[in-house]
C-alpha cells in the first residue's frame, strides 16, 4: 500500500503482519544496477530493477543512494565472481572431471 512519495524518489508504505491489526511502516527504495561483465574483454551491460524495503523512515538520516550503493556493489561483485568461475573451468560447456590433485596433473 503506497502512502506517500518522498522528495528523494523513495516512498512510504506499510507491511501487514499475520494478524489484521499488525502493521509496520516502511520506506521503499527502487533502484537500477548496471554493470559490465566479460573476462575476455567483451562487455555486456545488464540492468535490473531492485526494491529495497527498510524500516528507517527518515530520508535525511538514511539517504536512498547511501543505502542502495552497497547492494549494487554486492551484485556487481557476485556477477564478476560467477564469471570468473565459469571462465576458469573452460567456459559454460566445459566439465571438469578431476577429483584429486593427481588427476589434475
């Protein structure tokens, strides 16, 4: 349930609990993460819309950009690590069958 749109583009809303009278005020922050992937020098930009729900209701004490930035960095690093793992094993179609150091050698 949308209660108000704040000047910084975030919005006030509320979450209901298990019982009808339980209700918690929250602030919603919607943001997009754009990153570049490709270990071989190729670039592919992917953009997703995320919604962060927080219980900090004062946008002056908790600016939306400062709250969303760590999440954007997290998803960028997760994507990079995923690509390193895929490329490190020879690409998406490669299957590693070595179960011991002797077989690797």
